[in-house]
C-alpha cells in the first residue's frame, strides 16, 4: 500500500516537470522584433543581403538603442504602401509587396522580426510607409 502511494506521488511529480518543460519550450519559440528608423544600410558583395543599422524605438517617444541587424538571402523583405488618401487601415491590415535589400533606404521606418534564438539576424523585414508631418497651427 505504501509502495503504491509513493509510486503515484512520484508519477504525479514527474508529469508536472514535463508540463513545465513544455511551457518553457513554447516561450523560447516566440521570436522578438525591432521597430525603428534605418540609420544605415550596407549591402554585401552578393547584393542579396547586408547589414542594417537601426535606431530602435524607445519608451515614450525617446530614441532607443542602435542595433546592427544582419539580412541574409533567406530573409523575407516586404515594402508596405501607404493607404490611399481618405482611407484608413489598421496596422494589421497593411499588406506588403516583395522587395529587395536595395529598396531599404536610410531614414526608412522598418519592423524587423528576428530569427528565434538570435538577436541580430533578421527573419523578416517590413519597410513601413513614411509618416506624414503634422501641420502646426499658427496662433497669431
């Protein structure tokens, strides 16, 4: 009887260990992303990839850290067009067209999804439409 209860307790503890390990594995699969302004784009010799220097967004409108991101042949690059005048779209509805590394210019807004397990290799780069400057009101 005592042996049976010890066996049940041991089995229950081992199952909770497997569940915790599975949860940890799921957390590691989540890839991170960087959004910000391109400060520089250096193409590699093969012209299909290169290195982007991105000024990441900080908290509350302040500039964040500068990051160097490697773009490879396998990286998907998309360029998103601005919505037509008078038409508003949510960020999730924006669709991009395939683009090349050479289409990424300095001062472009980008959203970069990093490969899982890496903090400097891009899996996907989305070139966002430029923001329009707000008109200032003259109080004369």
